[in-house]
C-alpha cells in the first residue's frame, strides 16, 4: 500500500511539473521571444549575405584588386583575416542601425499613443478637485 501511494505522488509531481512547464512555455512572452530569436537569426543571415555577396565585393574588392586578392583572403600579419573581420563589423553596424531605427519608430508611436490617450486617474482626480474647489469658492457664504 505504501508503495502504491509513493508512485502516485511521483506521478502527481511529474504531471505537476509538466503542467507548470507547459504553462511557462506557452506564455505569450516566451512564444514572442522564440519568434524574435528565429526572425533575428534569419535577419542576421540575410544581412551577412548582403555584406558578403554585395557590399564587401563592391566596397573592398576594388581596393584589393590592385593587390590581386579577394576581400575574404585579405590577411594582415600572421593569419589575421582582416577581410573577414571587416565583413563581421559591417554586419554588426547594419544590424545595429536597423534595430535602432525600429526601436526609435516604436518609441515615437508610443509617444503619439500616449499623447492621444485618455487622461490618467491622477489627472482626472486633479481636475475634479480643481472643479470642486472652484465651486466651493464661488458659493455664497451663509
């Protein structure tokens, strides 16, 4: 009998754990984060391709063509791959610029939304108190 009770407890704990995990994993913020990571990874791949296949050949290869090398093969000193490093820096700068523009746009939309939003409870209370004070001050004394 004690053995059956123990296994029920273990099963109940396991089910409780899975219920808690499911509730956590399906929260809106966790799902949003997962979507953001996936889209961010895809966006990073697109930017890397643009840098490697379009920008670096157009910007750096003309400078290196006189030396007879490709930007990916540009090496300084003992194995310092300068071309690859510059490509990675350009990736970062483009992604940082795009994120800055997105965040700035969201902030400006929030400011516009806040400006058109209803007055806060504090503002309503202050307005009511002001009207009450004006009413009481304007009342004839008895």
